[in-house]
C-alpha cells in the first residue's frame, strides 16, 4: 500500500529516516500540483485579473484624470477586501473538505503520517497558488496604470507595489485560515464563508464601536499603505439614515502579530479537528 501511495500521490513512505520536513515538502509539492490542476483555477485567474482591465479602459477613454493613477484605489477597494476573500473561498474552503468527501483521506490514514503535515502542507500550497495569483495580478495592474496621468515607475511607486503585494499575501493568509477551518467544521463552507468573510466583515466595518477588531480586514487595513490619510470618523449613508463610525487605528507593529496569532489559532484548531475526525474514520475502517 505504501508503494502504491507513493506512486499515486508522490508522498514518500513514512520511516524514521525521513524527516518531518521532507514529508512537509512532499505534501506541499503534491498539493500545489493538485490545486493547479483544478478546473476552478482558470475561473479564479479570470476573476483575479479583471481589475487589470479597469486602468486600460480609463486610459483608452481618457476618463480618469486623478493624478497618481488608480493603483492604490484598486488595491484598497478590490484586491484586499474582495479578491483575497474570493480566492480563499475558491481554494481554502475546500482544501481539506474535498479529501474528506472524496474519501482520499483514507489513503493518508493508511500510514503514520502526522495530520499536522497534511494540514500545513495543503495550506502552504494554497498560499503559493492563491498568493501567486493575486500578486501577479497586482503587478499587471501596476504596469497598466502607467498609461494613466502622472503615474510612473520610480522608487516610490515600486515601494507601494511591494507593500501592497505583502499586504495582499497576508490577506490571503488570514482569510484562507478562516476558510480552511470552516471547510472542516461544516458541509457548506463556501456559503458560510461568504456570510462571514463578506457579510460579517462588511457589517462590522459600519457598526459603531470596536467590533471590527473581530475581523481579518481590520488588521489588513492597518497594514496597508495609508496615503489617503487616517480619518478618525467615517459617515456611512444607509437606508435608515447616516451612521457615524469611529475608526480606531492601531500601528502596523501591533496589527501584524495579532494577524499572525489569528492565523495560527485557526490552523491549530483545524489540526485538532482533523485529528479528531481521523480517529473516527480509523475506527470505522477497523470495525
């Protein structure tokens, strides 16, 4: 069985001579290949690259006159709050659930492979694929903005690009950790993920108070470039009137470790649940 599994899935047989790291690298490679082969990758890539078209359209029609291009706006309005969530729902929400539903998990259970390797390897593969998609799209969008007024490649704009690249990767990481967790605790992770990552995060942004600290987007906003200025109070126009939202700011040095802590918490919780499910599956197979 071990030889067949090695041939079919590319994972070396677990022995004392093979380190945890070697198994992790093998799982990352296998999971990355599997994600790249998914049919949904083409659709995800198409959606991710849609913002690149916007500066091209404005440049062709000469309708965008604001100096400095629209690169920062697209990142703050589309890439960070929306596309990072869409990619998390596309990939991370079914990252582990697909193996459980398709019974692929039973092949992993035939060997003493630590479940932490399975979870971490798949999550790393998700970061490579989803993070690569959004960062490449940002780069294309950056170069497309050259066609707009007063936007050029220099040290300042390149620093802005790298900054948004890093923040987008962190957004992929944070939203993906939540989506992956939902994938092992519910049979409808995409629906529940959309409610939490889209609905709840947007709602928390306008609810008065500090409730938005219980969202991923809060820390992503604190880490993103703040060239537009930090407003202390934002007014939202709703169907029931105006809602004043007092925005509480924290430094990037505070937001970053908190975000990493949230990611670690959801990954550890996912590993614990996977180990519990592994025990049940093993018992069912042996009975």
